[in-house]
C-alpha cells in the first residue's frame, strides 16, 4: 500500500474507472426507461467528461513514489472529487421530480450506492472523502426536503430522517473499515519488521554456528589426531585404555556438534538430499558389524532379519538412511541392559516402501511421554541426560530426515518391556544393481609414496599433526602458515597436491586457491580443502573455487590418506586415458 493516502485513492479511482462508467451506462439506461427523454443521454455524456477530468487530475498521484499534493494541486483534487460526485448523482434529481414514485425510489438507491462506493474507496484520505461525499449527501437529504417544501407534504420529511439514519450507519461502518485497514497496515508493517529481524537472527545464528564449528573442531583436531598418533605407539594395557577413553569422549563430542549442525540445517530448510543406489543387505550388514560388538559388550544380542522379498538395491539417500538407523541403534544399545535388539527389514511392494524396524527389550517409554520423544532437545526424563548423555536431538533429526525423504518414523513402546521404532521410506527398487553406482576404482591402489604435498594451515599444532600423519606414507610435506605463503610456494615448485585450510591470516584458503588456479605451475594441481568450517555454505564456496574434495576437522587419518592418494592419482589417470 502506498504511504500517501492521496496516491492510494488515485490508484483505486484509476482501477475503478471502467466500473464507474459501466454503472453510469446502466443507470442512464434505467433512467431512460423510467423517463423517456434526452436528459439521461446528456447526463451520461457529462459523466464521461467529468470522469476524464478526474483521471487527468489524479493521474500524477497514481504513479509509483507519489507523495501527498500541496497547495493548488490539493485544491484541484478536492474540486475534481466534488465535481464528479455532483454530476454522478445529478441524475437522481431528474428522476426524483420527473420519474414518479419509481423514479424517486431509484434515485435514493442510486445515491445510497454512490455514497457507499465513495466511502469504501476513499476513506484513506479524510479531506478527500469529505469533498467526494458532500454532493451525494446534499442530494440525499436535499431532495426529500425540497420536495416536502414544494408540495407542502411534510410526510416526505420522514424520508430525510431515514436518510439520516442511513448516513449514521454508514459513518459507523466507514470508521470500522478505517480502523480495520489501519490495523491491517500496522500488522503488515510489524510482520515486515519481524521478518527482517528473523532474517537478521537467522544470519546471526548461521554465523554463530560457523564460528562454533570452527572453534570447536580446531582444538578437537589436535586432541583426536594426537590420540590417534599415540594409539600407534607401544602402550601398555592401562595406557591404551586411557587413549581409548580419550577417543570415545572425542567421538561423542563431535557427534553432538554434528547433531546441532544437522538440526540447524533442517530448521533452515537447507538440508540437501541425494539420490543414489543403496545395497540394502550390505548397508544393514555394515551397521550390524559396527553395533554388534558394542551391544555384546553391554550384555545385549543384536539380531538382523531381512525379508526375502526385499530388493537387492534401492534408490534413496544412503547416508541419511544410515544416519537414522545409526541413531535408532545407538538408542537401543544405550537403553537396553539385557535381552536383545532386533533389526527387521521388510518390503511393501504395493507402495514400493522399505520398512526398517529396530526393536529392543529395554526399559521402554511411558505412554504419556511417547509422543514427546521426537521433540527437539527433549528426552523421556530429566535424569536421562545425566545417566546416558546426549542432547535429545537424535530422534528429532531422524524424524525430520525421514519426512524430508517422504517417509515416516514412528514409535510404539510398553514401559518395562521395550520399544520399537519403525522407519518407512518410499524408494525405487533397482532392477539392475550397479547401474547407478560410480565407476569402479582403478585396480591399482592409490599411494602417497614419493608425492610432494603442500599443506597450508595457520595452526602450528595442525601442521605438526599433518606431518606426523602423512610422512610415514612416503610423501614429502611442505608446510606454510597462510594463503599468501601457499601462493608463493606454488609459484616456485610443482606439487602433486595442495592441502588448504580455510581461515588463515594474510590470505585465506579460498583466495589462495583462486590465485593458484589463475595460472602457473600448479594451476591444475588438485586442491583438497581441510578445514574446521563444515557448513554447506563452506562446501559450496570451496566448490566454486575449484575444489572438489572437502575434508573436515578433526582429521580421520584413514580418510585423509585415502582422499589425498585418490586426488593425486586422478590427474595421472586422466592423462593416461587421454
């Protein structure tokens, strides 16, 4: 809505011009039927002329950015409103005196309609409204009073009294309409302010999560990488137990951080799903191998059953399916002290639905708390976090992921007997497994032996850890502490691979990568991002800079070596194919 009341009225008058002319044609035709004379035609011509004048007067105000008129122009707007009103209801005077009882009735209806139309469309500007309704009101009250005076029949004064009552009700309606319009305008402005505040808050939340992710992952990289290196040394039983405790605690902390980041992405609507081939039995077997020892150590048996009619492979998001089942199995192991955990996979051919159920014989969930287990940051009871840990996000994230994939995640439980969580996902069965898989890796296992690698990281501990992790694999590492030094080093020496951090002083990793890609000996050298910035926006920024491989801290030693070896081998394989 325009800020200027005059501008709003001008736009309404321009939009309603065809309607007013069409109504004038109808009124003129009706008046001619009631009183067959030339006056209805002359009246219609006068309406066309005055409407054209009105359009010309208000034309400037109907443009974008128009402001309230001042001085003579404002008076011209008032005069135009008075003129069009006087002419438009002028036909009522003719019908009142020349049309008999039918003409008088039609005249009153015509004026009442004109008053209602003007009031509803011009109440945004009070002065203009008064100017527009004045001629109609004079006709409305004046005609019965003049007729009573001329005819000496004071009974017609009652018609004027009825007109006054009508005007009273109309004024009340206009006030209510104005109040409603004002309230809607204020509500709209408040909604715009709140939307702006929400956008600012969302941006602040994203920035906060990015900072938290970076600031937690950086020291955790040092802690977990040092623990990994320590695990490779000769340790006695007690020392190895201490290292295992350190690794387990670090894994829990990183799991909590990943849960918070996943939840924030889902809340912001930025969670991206992929569609790839998943071997159902292989995926379930991998989860069984991972969780069976943990369940056994807790005194619980893990059993897996896959129905015979379940397809060998389906198209879905394998990573998210694994994440959901991982959460369900984690909870089952956590809350089951004895008995068994059963994973059952079934296939509903009619709806092409893969149904995976995780059933345990644990403590169960009270019926009155069952609905709340999927709420964010909520657990069955307050002591759950103290006894078992966790944020209360696992099931909330799992259900959101299931819904994003078009499926459902439901729960049923009997307190003291156990719980069953059922994941149902609509998927597409793959008739020829392997058709959607990525090309097979080369027969020769990639190696880092003899490779020259440039690593840029501003943290001295991280550079030392990279050296300790990579040099045992036969490669030679050149380390620098910022992006500018990386660009200088890349200009002097041809490297097999460049390992780049993101946030560094002097020049960050993205700027350095773009500079290296700009030309020189390493313009086509593979660049692998190794950073504590793990959000999707960071991945997108790296991809735009020409980095296809992305690793996050804390460093997974095995994944690091495998990724670097594959990246080094890729250019050689491409040249050999050419």
